[in-house]
């Protein structure tokens, strides 16, 4: 499922305006924990609305999980308020898709590259 979500995220980023909003749900540098988190998320939200991208957090390769596309902050904030407790416990917050792209660029990950799609020496295989 992780590989599929990474691939879908590339398509989503290619088709989504920078000014759109998304909701950051969680991050993880451990692929096994991330897989567990994704399985848990699918119990509460449509997994097709979940996107995962590679980044750097605390100077380590990491994954970030975001939810949905929203036209306004108000829409994203409303969705945050309606998230079930097992998801809201992680204190999700909205951000622009442009900020997601900027984070990926700062991490030095080119969308469409093998690093973005598959495991490398710096990334745990999934």
C-alpha cells in the first residue's frame, strides 16, 4: 500500500494547485510503523484521499502523510474538526500544497525520481 500511496501522491501533486490546502496527519521515519498507521487510517478515512511523500525530518529520511485536497482553509479546518479521535490525537493541521512541494524540494527529492518512488541506501525498503 505504501508504494501505491507514494505513486498516487506524485499524480496528486502534479494535478493540484499550490494554493489548495491539505491536512497533515502524521510523519514517520520507520516504514513498518508507517504501514501500521496507513492500515489504521483506512479504518477511518478513504485511503484514496491519503497521500504520502518522502522528506527529511530531524535530519533523517522520513515520510509525511496528508489527507485530501481543500479549496479553502475553512474547508480544511472543518475536516480537521470532524476527524475521529484516533486520528485527531496526532494533532493534524492544514497546510498548502505549495508548502508540501517546498518541503519536498528542500529535502532534495525530485518528484518522479527513483528516490521518490523506491527504497535507496538512505531509505528503508518498503
